[in-house]
C-alpha cells in the first residue's frame, strides 16, 4: 500500500520533472547546433513526447482500424468496400446517421449556447461560484449515476396512476396526460440530447467563463464610458474576443455529438429509432463479432470530421495573422 | 522483474522519458504478474484426470474470474467459492461487469483473458471454443459424474465438437405464470384458452407486462415468443428457428407474435405502459389494491423483484406453469442458465471448474435463494416456490434453452427491437418479421 | 514555478469595475430570475435522485420523489449503509485515486509543451500536424482496445497501473493540446517578444511566462481530465479487468452494485453521490483560478 502511494507520488512529481529536465537538456543540445537549425529542430523536440504518445495510443490503432475496415468478420479475407457498402445500405445505420445529424446541430446549439449565456450571466452576479458549481454538477456524475437520475425524470406510469417521473409529475400537476418520453421518434432523440446538454453545458461554461475572465476590463469599461449599451459591448468586444474559444468548444461539441454513445447505450440502446453511429459501432465490434463493419463505421466518423477540421485550420491562420 | 526491465528498455524508444521512470517504479504496484498466468503453458497443469479440489489438496495461488453477476448474485457466488478457497488455499478474484462482451471479445483478440469467465451465451461458447480460446474440460471434470448429475440438454449446450467446454453454474426455469393468491383463486388452468378466458376481475386487465430493461429492453417479450413457438409449433420448429433455418415470416413464428400481441392488448396500462415499465416493476400491479392486472409471465428469478420493488410479502405470490397449447407438445418448458468457460489452463482454474459443478458447490447458491441448480443431485431448496420450479425443470418432457440466448447476438439484438416495435405498432408485424428475415440471412452467415 | 508570479504582469484594473452595472433596475431582477430558474432546472434531476436515494426501493417504484414531502413518507439510510459496507470499497477508492492523479498530471504536462510549440514556434507542416492531432479526438476509444492490449501484453505490463496511466495520457492529449494551444495562442505577442529581446530562451519564456499565464486553462484541464478518468469505467475495465482485478477502480465496483438483471439499482443512487464527492471538491478547489486578473491583459486588447 505504502509502496504504491510512493510510486504515485514519484510519478506525479517525477514525470513533470523529467519533462522539465528533457526540455532544459535538449535546449542545451540545440544551442550547440548552428543558428538556423535551432529554429527548425526545437519544435520537434518539444512535440516529441506528445507525438510519441499519440502515435502509440491513437494513430497506430487507427491505422489498424482502417486496415480492418477492408476485411471480413474473421479479419482474414480482403473484401474491398463491402463493409462501407453495408453501412450505407442498412436502414439501422442510416437512421443512426440521421440521428447524429440531429445530435450535432442540437447538442452544439444547446451546450455551447447555454454555456455561453450562463458564463456571461454569472459573470455579473455575486453568487457566481455557486451558480457555476450547480451547472457543473452533472459533469461530475458518472454515466451509471446519470442513467438512474434520468430514469426518474422520464419515468412513465399510465394516466390516472401516481407518476414517478419528474417530468410527468409536472405535467400531471397542470392536468396533462403523461408522455412516454423515450418511445416516439424524434421526441426521444431530442430528450436524449437534452440529457447530453445537461451534462455538457457545464463543460462549455467552464471554458468560456475562463476566456471571459481573460478579457481586459478596462476595454469593456472604456466602451461603456463611451456610451455603448450592454448588447453593443457584447457584440462589439466580448463576442469577437470569445470567438476563438467558442470555436474550440463548438468543435469539441461537434466531435462529442458524432461520438455520442453512453447516454444512448444506457437509456435506449438505439430502440425506437434513437440509434447513433457510435452505439452501432460498439455493437458491431463487441457484440455482433463484426470488427470489419465496426472499423468501417469508425473510419467514416474520421472522414466526417474533416470539414470541421478544415474550418479550424482557417481560424488558426486568422488568429496567427491578427496577433 | 529483470526480464520486464529488459523488455522495457527494448520498447523505450518511443516512451523514453516516461518509460524509464515508470519501469523503475511499476513493481510495487503489481503483486502478481498477471501476464504470467495468461501465458502459462497447459503442460504446467499436467494431464491428470483427478481434480485437486476433490482430493482437498492445497494448491495456493489465485484464479481470476469475470462474470456478469453483481449485487446479491455476486455475494452468492463468493459464498459458493468460499469453501473452495478454504480447502485449496486458492484466492478467487471475482470481477462482475455488465460489459462482459467487451471484456471477453477484446480479451480473445488480444490474449489477455481471465482464467475463468461467465459467458454471455452458448453462441459465444461455441465461437471461442472453436477458436481455441476456451479450453476443453474433459480431463478437468469428473466427466462421468458430471454427465450423470446434469440435465442432458445442459450437457449438450456445453459441448463443442464433442468436448465439454462449458459448464452451468445455475439455472432458471422460464414460462411461469405468477399471480397473487389473495386475488386470483382459480387454481391452475388446464389449457391456454382457459387461462386467457379468465375474468380479470377485480382488475381491469389480465396481464401485467413490463418490457423495459435499459440496453436489453424487449427481452421479456422474447421469452413470451419462445414459449409460444415451443408450445404451439413444437421443438422441431423451435430448433430450426433458433438455428436460423426457420423464417421469421413463417406462419408458426408469426402465430407466436400474434399470440403475444393479444396478451399485450389485454395488458395493464396499454402499450405505452408495457414498453416503459421496467421488467422488474412489471409484476407490481399484482399487489396493488385494487390490482391492475392478475397474471405475470416471467422466469423463476422474479420473486426477488416482487419483494424488493413490488412490496409483496411471502404468501402474496405464487405460480403455475404456463399451460400447454398444442397437446402434442405437452410438458414443454423453456429455461436458461449461466455458462462458465475456462480460458487459461492453470491448476487453480482446473480445480475451480471441477469444484463448481459439484452438488456441494451448487447447493450453496440454491440455499441462498434466487437460483436453481444445474445439478440434479441438489434438492435443498429453501422454499416451496423454488422447490416446485426445480421440479418443473427436472420433470419437463421437452426442455428447450432460451432461444434468443442461443441465436447470434446480432439476431438477438434485432429480436429485442422487434418485440418493442411490434408492441408499439402491431399493424407493422409483417414488415417487422421481414426485417428479421433480412437480419437472419446475414447474422448466421459463416 | 509559482502560480502567483503572473500577477506582476497583470494589467490590474480597478476591482470594482469587474461587474457591469446595467442602468435599469428590472434588468438586474430579470438576470437573477433567469439564473435562479436555470439553477433549479439543472439541479432538479439530481435532487430527485438525492431524495430517492433515502427512500425504500418499493416506494421509489410506486410514487414520485416529491411525495417525500408528505408527512407519512418513509426514509432509510439502508442504501448508503449497504454501499459503505461493501468489501473492497476503500481499496477501490484508493485505486481510483491512484489511477486518476497520475493520469491527470502526465497528459497535461506533455500537452503543455506541445501546445506551446504549436502556438509559438514556426515549422513546416505545423497546421496539418495540429489538425491531425485534434482530429484524433474523434477516434472511438473502443477501436483502440485490441491493438493496445496486445502491445501491453507484448511488453509484459498488462494489468499494471502503468497501462491505464499511459492509455489515459494518449486518450487525453488531443483535447489537452487543443485547448491549451488555443489559450496560449491568444497570449500577447509583445510579452514573448520582449522576453526574447531580454535574451530569454524559449524554455525560459515557456516556464516563466506561457505556463503561469495559462493557469486558468490548465486548471480547467485538470478538472476535466480528473473527471473523465475518475468516472471512466471501460478503459480501466479493459486494461485491468481481465489481467489484474485487484487494481480496478471505484466505478467498476459501483456499477456492479446492481445485479446482472438490473435489479438492486437503488444502491447505485447512493453510490453515485458518494463517488461524485471528490470530483466536486476538485472543482471547488480549483475555482479560485477562474477569477479575473490572473492573466489580465492576456488577450489582445
């Protein structure tokens, strides 16, 4: 027991120390090189630890996944594009594709929009840290816990019976019939996205709030002194300065919606047309024994992200040019 | 440790900065070397037929077990292996998880496996035994005693290519009709028609049905369909259907869906309630006042839910066997069980497998409640209900294993979904069944 | 490196100017109303479970949690007692800490160097490389299990805590680099230029300027990475479950409080609250780094 705690301590202090030593040491070495090589060499030395980790844990498995996507279920025979054709000719996966599009639009809108509004509002009140903590709570709950929590939100009992679900309890108190929230498409997908937004809004809020705190207050005050109203201050100063960070959280939420899995798996497992790509992939991979089809699905996810990344490239170049 | 350090050096090209440090301090964190056990050569265990557990010898060491059991099931399993640990000195390290499919399928692909595992179903047993991941047990068990004490149907399910590869830890009997004796006093109906003709009074509806079960929603409906197929069309159609050679659109299977559909149309709360009620709460309306419905179709394990979630007291629930439908198949029963397989051939794993099939071991769980034994020598049932369930299992003339568990997982998954879709909109039955036929073509292939 | 150092660089504004003062009084009222409603909406689901976690399971199945307000409602501590009495709970908790802390520190340390290089060094292929790094975010972790597990097996470290530390580092890096690069990229160029003129090396500029000025972003990352690892079930289960079960974290034990049929889930409610306590403490503890002024003037004005 003690040995393990000591190990943890060594790792926690040791790894940053080793990295520090690595940078200082390599900096000495780089200094020995001619000037024009220094500039070329240094970035790679700094990037090396990250690239090494990424190569082993993400790039190498991805290359393997791409390879598998052309093989049959026994991962032996080459079958060309069959796995991809399967994806685009099966109704379940096409439903999943449609649902992911809904996820992408709504979750990004809810979580980024909600996070931004809350970050801006809490900035103006004295109980900011309490409010932020409350919005943040869902993020701290594990998916097992979240599944149980939302079961109590969506629970349905036949009309006339005492309701056990919070939402139907509220409906009942205003004389409405209970609604089976997770049965009817597309309401059920929207309700699942609401759960995701409940979780991820806190995430967006924390990052956006951090960026908001970085905006110089004199700037805002100066604008106000010049007679700008709050909306003009937001439009003219706050929003443009937050834009890079908004792009970061929006990109993260787009990726989160493409990868949406846990909530769907726990609550419906894709029943009643709530299927999503990642849940489908999970089933093919671990339950159905179809690593090839699962891999093709994963590769398609990778392709879907390319446009989002292209937008990011342009944004970074713009940031570069500005500063 | 020395060897590990050497290997580390070899691999350290990529992880230089972290690796040296980590290798230096990884040893205190790991007690046993887990990779060593998975790489153990079968020869280490020898080929002796006699199991060490039977001779009560001290073995020591550990055996890792992964299963799906959690909560009170986990407690019962640990109680079951306690005498084994005491007599052999082997430490049984049990991990329970519902992600067993994920753990085992990645394990089979990578070679990192528990010594012994509960298997998701007979389908995976066959697949992994054929792949050589699951080791045969013929020289591990006392084969003669095992075959003599175990229901032949269960022995067959655990046998792959003529070799015993999987054993049953416990069993459950399906197709029981539960009722509240304070409400329903009509006794056991002789026929299915007599049962469905029963007046639901004082309730409005005859059936209590709950199909929700998180990621596995729909499975209680598959039990209904299986019972209808077996009782209406008989074991040959059932076997062909499970094996993927009987079309879902065939009249026999369609009739089973329709019979289930007519039960649903006479179910408490209508289809919305049937679809959203958790199966564990499915029987709750038997015990309300006034009751919402009077019969509940479920396997033998449900009594625990009656008591914990339905608020029922002992004596408030009882059952009879689901009546026969076609007289030529009288006495047909469905059931299920928990399969175990051995992935690593170690002396500890062998001893544990040999121990688990013994009546002494299986009696422990049975006496704790919630399980029937796969071993016919076990008769120490704690109450009347489990004793009668066990008798049904033992005396059934035609016994068939839970069909959906035997189907390929992709088929089973679509079966669950089909149940839900059918209950939601019964008019779509033909297209639902046609879709199942499409899945059947691809799921069984190769 | 001291966290306090950046304050001397901070363009310190008058503290009172922090909060805007909308001219109209009812604007403030509306602001408070909106926030209070939002807080209630966000808390409602959790409160429902909190109340239910103290109710007998049979009551939870039959009546809504709000009926617990009635005088006849029954309460029980049984769920909490059951969870706290679990065998191996303490061990699993320590395992969780033991997994989470290194798996939080390592990726952030590694990412900060890479983020700085991406933000402030010029080299061919930088944008493409960066996009690839961020694009890796979309890789479903499940597809990495088999190849990585094989690698661990070949290295002979399957089942070690080291495997989860390394894996979580790899999995956590893309987002960490993404966020930090964005934050560091927004730091004012003049600061680094004047440091360079004073003869500071890139290493000095990084340790003395970039890192301290990025404290809010790092604090946010610490929180997220801590949370993800703390609440992770699958990664730990795959890398530790089959090979070395005694190393498994709290999440695996918690998920297994319910049985294979999904019964006994009422214990999950109590367990969910107990296991979220620590991440919330981390959040509260790090909140003080989210105040204005710590990187004052960091964003170009």
